[in-house]
């Protein structure tokens, strides 16, 4: 099966939303391939480490919100640009990159996160 860019974008968003909003085990079950390589230094490698991390995060921060600003797909990669609002009105911008296998399943992840600055020298938003 060749990578379908539209499907991969949809699945990356669905995976992220499902895990982020409280059901990481379901996200892994539906959207992750045989292996899962993690590059975020705060999360262990593999599927179970991902589930454990997001389960704990969901328990600690149940009222977080996420907005998907854009999704870009090329080859076997999807990049997501998000705006996250955490309890206490802390706003973050994230950029996540997912690599898909030939079956359209996520097998690798990279990310970067930055707090939204209240000031900007250029007047442009971060998302």
C-alpha cells in the first residue's frame, strides 16, 4: 500500500487528538504500526511508554485543549502545527512530525514545544 497523504494527515490528527484528549491506548491501537520510535526525550520508546506518558498527563491535566492549525504531508511524513491551551491558560505552540509505514500506520515521532510569548517584536502570531 502506498502512502496516501490525505489519509495520513487525517490519521495523524486523529491519533494526536485521541491520545491528547484522554485515550492513548485507543490511539495506539488504531493508528500505530508494529513499532513506535519516540524522539521526545521526556517519553520512553515504544507503544507502552507512550500510553503510560499520556495516561499520566491526562490524569494530571484533564482540561487541556488542542487546536490543529495546519497539517502538511510529504512522502511518509506528516507535520502538525498545533495550539494547546493548558489549565491556568498556559498556551503552547507545538510542531509534531510523524513517520508512517507502508500500511498507513505511525511508526516514528518527533516534536518541539514552545510557550506562546505575550510579546512579539514582529507582530505575527506563533500559529
